[in-house]
C-alpha cells in the first residue's frame, strides 16, 4: 500500500466485526469510509457471553454508559469465575477479580498470609477477597473504593447477551456513518501485482473495494486464511478440548454475580446467568467424549429447564501466525482461538483494536508497524494460553484418561518456569503488559493445589501479633463492606 487509507472494509458482523466498526468509526469515522459486510444467511457463532473487567474501558472509550449497556444486553455482573472440581473432585475456588488482601511494600499479601497459615493464625485465602465475598453473598453495587478509605473496592465485569451487544454496537456504528451490507462474500479479489486484497465480490453482484480489510469472518478466516494463506498454529497438544455443545436454559430465580466453571470427566461446563436466561455449554475433547455423551452430560447438569436443543461447535485452539498480513488485519475467531475458560476472546478483540488504533497507517502501511502488531499479539496470545493451560495441568485426577493427559503431557517452558517459581518461594511476576495480574496467578495456583514451600522474608518483619491483627483487620473491612452492599438481584432491577 503506497497511499493513505481511505476505505476500510470489515468482513463479518459478529461481536468482533461490530466491535471493530464501533471503535474505527469512533476514532477514524471523519477520515475514512467504513463498510461492514455480514451475511444473515451464514449467521454468527452465537456464544461469547462472559467478559472480563477491561471491557469497562472499551465501553468508556466509546462513551457507552453502564446502565444502557446492562439494559440493552440484558447483562448481569461478574465478579469472578468459580472453578469446581478442577484440582480434584470436591475442590472449589474462585479466580476473583481485583486484589486479595493488601500488599505490604514489595511482598504480596500472599506471603504474609502464607506465614500466618504456618503459624496457625490465617483464615482461608479468599476470606480476604472483597470480590469473592461479595460474589458468594450475591451482593453488588459499583464500588470503585471501599467507603471512607482509599482502598480499592469491587472490580467487576459482565455477563451479556453477545448478540444484543453486537446489535447495540451496530446502532452506535451506523450513527457514526458505518455502511452495512447484508450479503455473502463469494470471492476475495487480490491485486495481482502486490498480492494484497483489493475487494470483496458479493453474491448480489457488487464489489466492495477497500484499502484496509478487517477479517472478522469467524473460524472461516476468509481473508487472512483462505485468501492470503496465513498459517494457523495449532495448540491442541497443549489444550486438548476441541468441541463444545451450548444450550440456553430458563433464567435462575437468583442471579449469581459470577461465572461457574464445573470440571467433568472429559472437559468442563460453563454456567453464565443473564437477566432473561442462563447460558450453558460443555467444552470437551472429542477423543474422550462423544457428542451424544457431551449433550447428555450438559442437559443433565442444568439448573433450569433448557430452552432449545444443544448446539454443537467445533474449534481448534491456536493462533494465526501473523494476525496482520499485507492489508488484512484479522480479529476475533479468524485471528485465533483460546477456549473460553477465562473469558478472554472478546478481550483479545478489544486488545487487537487498541493495537490497530495505535498502529493505524498514515501515509502508507509500514511493514515495521505490521511486525510490531504481530509481535505484541503473539506475546499476548502466549501469555493467556499459559494461564489457561495452568488450570488443566495442575490436577490430581488419576482415574480419568482426559485429566491424566492434561496433567502429564508436555507444557510450554514459560509456564513450567512460573509454576516452579511459585511452588518454591511463592513468588509470581506479571510479565510486561500481561493481562493476568499476580493475584490472578496466585489464586489459580493455590486453588489448583500448589502450596508454596516458602514465603518472602519481608513477611517476618511483622511479629505474630502484628500479623494476626493485619489479617484480622483486613477481614473486618471485607466483612463490613459486604454486609452493607445491596443484593445483586436488587441492583439489577432498574435494568430489567
Ligand atoms: C464454545 C465457545 C464459547 C465462547 N465463550 C466466550 C466467552 O464466554 N467470552 C468471550 O469473550 N468469548 C467467548 N467465545 C468467543 C466468542 O464467541 C468470539 O470471540 C466472538 O463471538 C467473536 O466472534 P467473531 O465475530 O470473530 O465470529 P462470528 O461470530 O463467527 O462472526 C463471523 C461473521 O462473519 C460473517 N461471515 C462469515 N463468512 C461470510 C461470508 N462468506 N460472507 C459474508 N459474511 C460472512 C458471518 O455472517 C458473521 O457475521 C466463545 C467461543 C466458543 C467457540
């Protein structure tokens, strides 16, 4: 590309297509024309209901307020993800968003808590998590700070109807001039000389020409994969689940402000409460469970009556080797897929868009910008991949071929190094701009059964009595705050 970008074409109108349209129209709507092509005949993947806290920033940047968002997406609050039966049958822990306890200087709270445990004075780790306690008591109100203090309050995300969110973003984008075309792309036309994409030929006979193309065509990856031939790096040997069955069920009487992830013999099941229904699905490995068995397992483990037949979905965990190639940037499922255990897919779309805005071409597309985009995307995918593998790897389930394989198969060096560090001295480091915080890693490693051998010597700076009071005072603050919070169900009433 040797000329400034004038026409951006987005192929695909699932969550990623409309997120892209919203962000690009917000930032570049006055400088470029934006066209989105989607096919109602093909439809979208139709899942993707759990989010993580950075989505609040995404909405803030677009100027979408929380009340409108909760109303329009039939959304509920998510304070964390509870993992049931993951380490072994009967285990239960939460990856609660936000901090647990309070770090003292350089050493994280976990070291003080570990020392207190060894002296027999510490409670359960999650006694000191405001998010966890609020989640388990079904409480919520927006609370950036704990009242009368400067201490961080609740850190929340949402459960949403992703189809309604895409509709909301469509309205937002069309108001800002995005042109939508409902048609099926039949051919992707390439510039013979340079090999980049020059247009999309549609089944209605028209050609949509562009300078920059955003591939949001889902697993089909019509532009980046089928047309440009960019390879897919398969990570199934690290994350063996490759199928899901999904089914909505009736809404629950009480709406829990957290996601449930329940491990089964050949995979795990999600339960995501929305205002009008519950989203359910079972993620599994086809080598260990048949589709019939998966459907049966899913249907026999619902809290409420199913509203439909289970819908099968196939996927391959991995990533596109270059997520930006020539004049095509891939976002969403076309760029790679990490299974939904930590609800990271919509976040990866958000991150891809942030990166694209930062590296948006001016006079021409610079190869060095493409390289930087791909370098950052690779690192981000690999860091999230390791965090997800962690949950599978640390299990003690000896009587299940699936879980034995998850435990015993080779793991990325980057992950093994982190596990070894934590198991030895209880230390965790958040690397570069990594998504998951030290507290997130600590919760999952503790929850999956690691007991660090040692703690940081700084924890010895407190006497036994001081340590006891430090933990007790923090627990008092958490308990007092939770008692005063309204019920999550009451919080949701104005949005229903
Ligand atoms: C089992 C499962 C559970 C998930 N759960 C979560 C979750 O809890 N949280 C989360 O963040 N993410 C989750 N995800 C991921 C999430 O669903 C996706 O990241 C998100 O929906 C974005 O999808 P997409 O827009 O890239 O693709 P799609 O939704 O598949 O959209 C593709 C678009 O391309 C269009 N298209 C395709 N081919 C053509 C063509 N030839 N012509 C015209 N248009 C075409 C389609 O019409 C559609 O509009 C989950 C995914 C799976 C598989």
